[in-house]
C-alpha cells in the first residue's frame, strides 16, 4: 500500500497541480515562484511569506511521513494478526477432524460391542446346550452301532468287527 504525500516535491509541479481559488493565494504562490526565478528580493515581507509557505510544506511532509509509517505499522500488524488467525483456524479444523475420527472410532467400537454382547448371550446358551447335544450325538452313535451290529447279513455280505465310527 503506497501513500502519496499531499504536497509535491518540486515547485514546478506545484504550479501544475495547485489551482488557487483566491487571488491572495495566487499572488503568494506567484511571488514564491518569482523568488525562485529571480533569486533576489527586495521585499522582506515576501521572503517571510515564502519561508512560511516552505515551513508549512515541510510540516505537511513530516505529517505525511508519520502517517505513512503509522499506516505501514497498522498494515503489518493486521497482516500478522491475519496470519495468526489463519493458523489458529487451521489448527481448529485439524482438531475437528481428529475429534470426528475419534467419535467415529468410538461409534464403531460401541457397535462391535453390542454385536458381540448379543452373540455372547447365544454362546452362553450354547454352552448349556452343548453337553446335552454331545450326549445326544453320543447316544445316537451308540444306538446306530448297536443296530448295525444286530442287522442280519444277507446274500454274502461281510462284516468288519472293528469299530470305524
């Protein structure tokens, strides 16, 4: 951001930019330019007026320079605050993403726990039924073996006396 001073540097450009509205101001400015051109003045009042105008010009340049420095400092501070805020927002976004991942992980863990919990009830029920089931299968095997041993052999069938089942 560049800041242009209100008063130009060279006296020639003052004449181009300034368009006096009052005749007194026009006379003072012309008088000042005449002093620059002639380098000799006989009227001390004109010299005093010229020095006052030059003093005002220097004061305005100083004020503009101070304003430019102040604006530059404010701009620099605003940029640094903006960068810090941008960095903080990025950290917050990252934190939000991490929290969402953590929440998703907890939800999946809860879902898995509920599924396993419902299956554990069935497994506990199966543990109770397993003894009865094994006993029933063993009894059936023994029954089938005894039935197979009592069956009459017809038409040349052969029997193996070893227990394969």
